[in-house]
C-alpha cells in the first residue's frame, strides 16, 4: 500500500490519494484490477475528500481532523476510532457505517445521513447534526453534550445511556426511540416528537418539553423528571391519566382528582364520550354527594 503523507494532502488532492480513490471505485464495480481503499491509521488531517466515493472503505483509526468530506459516500465504511474532530461532513452518507468509538466533536454533519449507523460510544459533543437522518442508528452510550439536533430524524434510534446535556433537539423526531437511562439535563426538546419513546430512567431535570409530543411514551416517575419545563398540553395529559387512577374511597385523592377535572378534560386525545365528570361518593347517611370541583 502506498503511504500517504500528511504533506501530500494540502488543499488539493495528491495524485496518490486520487489513485487510491480510482482503484477503490474499480473495486466497487467488480473489476479485477480494483483495490479496496485501506487507510488504517493514516493521518489525513485537512484532506480534501469532497464527493469522494469511499463506500465500504477501511478508515479505522484514521486521523481526519478538519478534513473536508462534503457529500462523500461512506456507506458501510469502517470508521471505528477515527478522529473526525472539526471535519466538514455536511451531506455525507454514513448509512450502516461503523463509527464506534470515533470522535466527531465539533464536526459539521448538517443534512448527513446515518441511517442504521453504529455510533456506540461515539463522541459528538458540540456537533452540528441539524436535519441529519439518524433513523435506527445505535447511539448507545454516545456523548452528544451541547450538540445541535434540530429537526434531526432519530426515529427508532437507540440512545440508551447516551449523554445529551444541553443538547438542542427542537422539533427532532424521536418517535419510538430508546432513551433509557439517557442524560438530558437542560436539553431543549421543544416541539420534539417523543411518541412511543422509551423514557425509563431518563434524567430530564430542567429539560424543555414545551409543545413536545409524548403520546404513548413511558413517563419517568423518578427524580429525573423533576423541574421539567412543560406546557398546558402536557399538564392536561398528565392530569387526565391521574384522574383515571382508582383510589377507592380515599377522600383526599378524590378531591385532588375532582380539582383536576377541568384541566384533564383539555387532554388532546379525549374521544367522544370520554370527558371526565366529578367523582361522586356515598355519605354515611346513604346520600350521594358530588365532590366540589374548583373552577
């Protein structure tokens, strides 16, 4: 394998790098004179790889700090432990690529596709993932502190035990995503879709869930959901579920439920005939008394 030195890269592609890309393209097309691109441990810092076709290439352990890979094709590529800090990765195709343990901190992945990519324990701190497609990606134990994920697609993604402190997830799609034991303190989830999401054990202290959709999700009943910033829509949803609990003849619980009936009846999923009425209880005299409802 021809060694590629950092000095050969510069702002323009060196002939050696172009030849590697040409032979890799021939390999992908099935020609016998083709050769799979293997850059194991090579330093390609600052390399110009715009639009490069590196599908199924071996780049594990490669240093690509500050490299320009805009619109490159890295589907199915091996990028384990690769250093991509500060790289320009806008529009890159990472579908089904392995980026386990890679460092993409401060990189720009706006509009990139990472569908079903392996991002286990990957560093994505302060990374720009605005509008990126991460559907079914595995981000278990990944670190995305202060990352921008506005309008990102994380449908069915696995974010179990991931760190998303102060992350921007405005209008992100997290439908059916796994966020079990994830860290989301001070994260902004305004307008995010969390329908059917697994939120067991998630730490959301001081997170913003205004206008978020939590239909059919698992709300965490532990200290990690304290101080969550909510809105009236979520308040009505939680109130309705509280009012549907059965507390037997406990008068204090019945009074609390009746106090919440007006708010609970604003629940956006109420179907025809499912509006709540005040709870009635039987007095010792045998008479029926309707509990007082605060308006």
